[in-house]
C-alpha cells in the first residue's frame, strides 16, 4: 500500500472534527437542522484551512442515509464513498486544470439535469473556482442561478475577489479563518499521539508558526520532521529540517546590529551560510524571530504554545533591543527580503543588508579595514592603533557599563588643543565602553579649545557633524563625560567641522578644468605614461 500523507490521513471527516472554524460549523449545522439548504455555497479563505474538507462533510450531511443531518454517520455506504472519493453523486472539479468552457459544459451544464444515482442531491464541488475562464463562468452562471432541485454547488477559492460578482451574488458565502497557534498545536499533538511520536512543545510551536495558520501546511511540516526525528521530534531537528537558524545565532546577530558590532554580525551571517543556509532563508529566519520579539516587546500574547520560561526570555531580549529598534530592524530586513529575490549575488547582498542595520560609520570603518593596503597594516604603529580601536569598539555587550564614567583629573591650566588632548582622550575611551559606534566616530575628532562657557570639538566630516546634531541625547552624554574629566558640572560641548570650524556652505566659484598641455603633464605624472 502506498504511503498516505498526514494531511490526507487526518482530514476532518465530521463537523465535530473541524478545528478553528466553529463559526462556520454552527451556521451550517443550524441550517441543516432547520432544513434550510442553499443551492450554492461559496467557501473562501487561506489555503489549508479546511474548505474542501468542509465541502465533503457538507456533501455527507446532505446525502447520508439518515440525513439531511448535521451529524453524518460516516458508516453508511454513501458516507464511505464520499470519504474515499468514489461517490458518483459528488463530482469534484479542479478549476486550475479544468478551467475551459467545454469542461464546464460537459461536466456540469449537460449532466446537472440528470437525477442523482443514490443520494438525495447531486453535489458539484469546484476547487479554486477563481481559475475558471470568463466564458466558463458565463456558461456556469445560468445553472448556478436556477439549478435543478436536486443539484447543490459548493465552490471553494483562496481569491474571493477574482470570482465574478454575478457568481458571488448567487451563493451563500462562508469565510474560513487561519488557525490560531493554539488550534494548530492541538491538532499537531493529536496527530503525534495517534502516530506514537514524542514531540517537544517548542518544536510543535515552531511548526505552528511556520504554517502561518494553515492546517495542511502544519501537517506537511510535521511529516517532514517525523521522517528525520526517529520517533522523537525536537526543536533542533525541526530547525534543521525547515532550514531555519537557531534563535541563539539570530539573537547574536541582532545584538551585534544594535551594538554596532559589525565584525560579529558579518561572522555570524557567514557562519549561517557555511552551515548551508540560503541567504533568503537567513532573512526569513530573522523575520520570524523579530516577529516573536515584537510581540514580546508590546506584550501581545500570540504564542499560546510557548512555555513561561521562553516568554520571559523573549521579553528580556525584546527589552534589551528596544521597541523602536525592533520595528526599524524588522522594516529593513523585510525590504531586504523583498529585494534579495532579484539579486545576482544573494550572499553579498545579505552582507550589505545586514551592515545597513548598523550606523553608516560602523560600516564605513569595516570597509576601510578591508581595503587598507597590506604594507600599511604591517607597520607597528597602525597595527597597535587598530588593535586598540578594535578592543574598544568590540566590547562584550554584557560587560559594557550603562553610563560612561571618566575619572576626575586635575583641572586644565590652559585651554589650547594640546593641553586638552588628554582630557578628550579619556572621554572618548569612556564613551567607547558604552557606545562603541559613537566612540569609533569620536576617535578622529579633536577638542580644539574653549569658547565662552563651553568647549569646541572639531569633527572631520560633515556626515559625523550631522549625525551628532540629530542625536541631542548623545551630545548630552558626551558633554557630561567630558565634564567629569575636567571637573566641571555643567560642561557643554560645541561640535563643528574641522576644516572651517562651521557648517559647510555652497561653493562660490568653480575651478577651471585642466586642458591642453597642463592635462597632458597631469596624465603623465599620475599614470606614468605619455599621452599620444
């Protein structure tokens, strides 16, 4: 005997067996009990939510030996024939493969006038009805509008808007809902018990979330996990089977993005790729994790299957990242996931997308480190400087203080750049321990002197200046740290461009282009060749 897929083996066979669609079950049962049977039904909703199963159950209820009844027996020959798909009075059509007008005329229009062979009704179940052609809908319209008294139509679709209004207006509409996490886990547990398979609650939760409300998808994923599980389904096995990434690795990447740790972020992504994970799958795993953390951050309880310990861990992680940062990262990853489909080099696009999560200065610093000439990195002084910067920037997040602390130093006797250098160096080192990204940016800045009641800091680029101007809270933190160094309580820092000491202005003149002999000499000097 050939293998029977779980979603077919455990297909609902009665109204009581339907999960997550109680609003539809109650309405249909009430109509059957009252004898109010419509001539056409339209079932709409996401895939795998029970539309076709409900159509077959309704067919049993109408044709059962003891019917019409809201509780078909599932024992008589008519019920058994419908279950096995051999019932002559229940005709199932797949509009995706039989969408033409000739098929509709042959199977429905011409045969509808004949009485049923065994049951009370001849029932037509048309799956994915929206795939019918326009002419096929036109041919079907008259029969659906005024069918023979022994004919009942049950139409199923995942795209309600594509069904012509002329068809919709002649049917009773029933909208199927996605299954909740609780419903999906309950069904998965039932199947595991029936199959004598042990399963971790966390593993079933992962499957339920991946199924996205579809019972058929959940059972298909469970079957894949069972093949690999060897009689026990674990979260690790499910994660590997579905091509996902461990939450621990994803959390490491998220923390690295928040803390500005570009090295850890890139190495973590590279580790996932080396494990055989597809770049797009990596982004999907991050999105699923971000969704879970967002719920935890806003205290929305949709993970009904999660144990208290996991919920507490998710909440702690969400608090560490912060609500606004979570939403921002989620938006960026979603955009990257959409764009990576058309990327010719998905792995490189993945790295770029992850680096975008970090402030531009961090990404710039990593790029500079990768493109730095070998001979320059080999000299002692730059090596020591790079190692110092790396140690300052990539500090273990768990060991970082929450507030920069600068040891008090003797007040400066003069306020020139040279005299203030040691105070500024101590301030930058303290900032690095708490805010690595900001500390890396301030490495090249210089404190050039005192102006009125405050001090002037010269930044090397306009980008750095604008970045600080957009972060008044960071300015306050830097000013406070420098105040500790110079023993001034209400110290204020003024940030300017190093080139001019003030924000840049539009140029008033344009340099003339190099032409003629001057251009020839320039080419010869730069490229060491004589132009022809």
